[in-house]
C-alpha cells in the first residue's frame, strides 16, 4: 500500500517550518528535513534550523547531524530519507517533508539514474584547476558544459560546480541530463503544498532574518565551528551565511561587507529556489500563515 507523504517546499525564509509544525500538530505528523544546509550540526542558527521550542512542538528528523567536513549528495540523502519515512509511517504518523533543496526532494520522489563513477584522474584534475583558478572561473566553464546547472548554482559553490564539471568530463553528458533520467518511482502518494511569496515581498524578510540570526548568536556559532574545522573548503562552510561569516572571522571582509554579501547571496538563492519550484506544476502554493487552509487541503487529499 503506498505511503502517504506530505511535502512542503519553498524558498528560504518563507515560513515553511511554522506551516509544517501546524500541520504536524493537527494531523499527528513528524517533520523530516530536505534542506542540504540544515543537515550540518555546527550551524543551527546560520542555516535557520528549527529552534528548541519548535522541535519541542513535534518531532523533527534529519536536522543537524552532519559534521562540517562531510558532504551529503542527493542519492545518499534519499537513502536516509527513505529509512526515516518508513520509520515515521510505521509509527502511524504522517511523514511531512520540509525544505528548500529541490534536488533532494526530486531524488526522493523520482530516483536519479546512477552517474558512473568518476575516474580519480579527472576528479584530481578538476580539483587542482579549482585550486588554481577559483570557483568563479570554474562556474564560467560549467556554464558552457551545463548551462542549466550553472544557472542554479552560486559561483562560490565549489563542491557542486566541481561535481558538474567532473560528470561532464567523465561522461560527456551534463549532470542535469543525468537527473532527467530516472529509475522507478517510489511507492508514495505525495501531496506538495508550497509556502512562498514573490521575491519582491520576500527580500526584506531575508535581510531582517539575517539581523535576527546575528542577535541570536550566529557569530559565536561560526567562531565555535572554526575552532573545530576552519577549512573554508569544507562542505559545511559552503552554505550561504556560513561562507560570509568565515570570511569575516578570517579578516577577509569587515562585518558590514559580510552582512551585505550574505543578504545578496541569500536573495539570489531564494530566486533560484523559486525558479526551481515554480517549474513543478504539482505544487499547490499557499501564502505564509495560511495554516488552516493547508490543513484542510491535506485532510481532503488523504481522505
């Protein structure tokens, strides 16, 4: 029998967490993360993971468990999420997927075709090139190989940029093309209810949230993370907010410049998220705070 699955995607800062908690409390659900930044244990504030008070409202799973030096690809994430969904369902609870990483969600609902292993010499060559020329230069290279992927990635996202170039050089085919070639679909009955607003309306909220994060202790959080792992190339530091605060604490930016860059990069990321999710015609959109309407829609769908 198919597993019922509620998915709540949307751009950063739109209010997905509060919506998920409201639904979980009303319909006996548990919240499961599908945000690639919120898996990192060292950055709960900077990546806007649910607060202790929010976690106390209902179970939250797959948040804050990954060390800064590790990266979590979409396929590996999907394996973890499948196990978690099965556990939640076995308890008689509704699994509620919440997050902003579209590739994580797609790899869960539509398994990706396996990309062949990348030869060590190609991987080493791409990494050496990145060391010499920097991620921005490689981002321009990627645009010529896989324009769709380059459009989605920030020029400083060295891990994903290198991955896209590695795959193209090893297979002769863009990573986005591999992503279109899916294996068998999962045995889910899935409902997608997005939470979002226009980029114009969202932008001031994003800048306000950055100030709130700093007041909550984001700088001290970054300092503690640097004591454990100060390598700016570590996967956890590639996240927006993390990278900018690392640059400030390293003396490469003053605080005002770091905040300005953090805001600019957050807005650009939200724009990419909206582009990704708006292309998914299965998503039904709700404005922030429309929790009762979302609850009624979930009840009607799964009835």
